[in-house]
C-alpha cells in the first residue's frame, strides 16, 4: 500500500514538472467522460414541465395577441424549445419578431423564475 502511494505521488510530480501533451489530452478526455457519468448517476430528474410557463402566463393573455398565444403554445411544447428561447432571447436581450417587447419581457421573467429547472 505504501509503495502504491509513493508511485502515485511520483507520477503526479513527474507529470506536474514534465507535462506530456498526449497524456494531458487523454486525461482531459477521461475526466470529461467521468464527469458525464457522475452527472448522469447523480441526476435527480427534477425538471420543468414546459407547459408550466404557458399556464403561468394564461392569466395575462388579455395582453397577448392570438398570434403571440399560438407562438407561446408552440414554444412551450417541450423543455428544449423553452431553453433555446431563454438562451437566445432572454439572456442575450435580443428581440424576437413573434412577441411584442413588453410581452417578451413577461415571458422571459416567467421563464427566469424556473431557469434552475431547465
């Protein structure tokens, strides 16, 4: 056991002071793979139901046109489209042609409340 520990420390010191590009690439690849496996294994599967955004905005539909409501219905069909909309138009402060500016702010505010679950 003591010899194994000495070997590990020696290897770590060698790699620290004499980096090997091929070995670093291999290590980075294995690290990404291990992190993905650990992330998948410890995932709690708590996710946002995409139609929750639509349900929260239903009380404010008198301010939305029928085309905007259709767009919201289509956009909130799945989590991925909500996530893409949030990234493209809410985080980057870009404008979308499908929603009025004030309505887009309402949608972004509603999505932002659930952004941790995206």
